[in-house]
C-alpha cells in the first residue's frame, strides 16, 4: 500500500510536492545509520572522557543557562555549545572565550558553511 501526502508549495502553486511512505522509511533508516556512525566514530579516549566528565559537561550546563538565547540569530533558544576553534585546530573545549551558545539550526549552518562562518567570526582557523 502506498501512502502519498501532497503539499502545495509556495514556489509552485500549480504543482504539488509528493512525499511517499517509502521516502519517509528511507529517511528514517538513513538517520538511524548516521547516528550509529557518529557513535562509532566519536568514542573518546579515557583522558578526553575525564575532561568531559569533570569540566566540559558542567561548563556547557552553566553556559546554556547564562546564554539562553542563540548568540548568532538572537531568536531561538540555545541548545548547543560550539567551539570557535575546534580541538583539531588547537582550541580548548574548556576555554570560555572559545565557546558560543547556538541553536541547532545555527550550529548546523556554522558546520555546513565554514567559509562564511569564519568570515562572520563563528569559526577560527588553526593559525589564528
């Protein structure tokens, strides 16, 4: 049985966007697969886990309470703490000056648009 949901799109008032059940199932499986990969790829060393357990988690909790609104869009609630200079680039995950509170859409934008994010000051290169 095929379920079809038609939605009128603003750009195409004469056409319709069709979302099938197969599409939704495929999307669900892909999201589950990506989450599984993230878990496998991001296992921390004992040293890093100790830093997260003793410092980082408390710091994130306090930053999100101090900065409840996204520092980029100033509209949404902040959910993520982003490092302007990542550990891979020589940054610290516990340096308050390196951290900004962002909503999920803004954090995704910073991650997906590094050049523009750098120009706006949300990312720092390793030599900065």
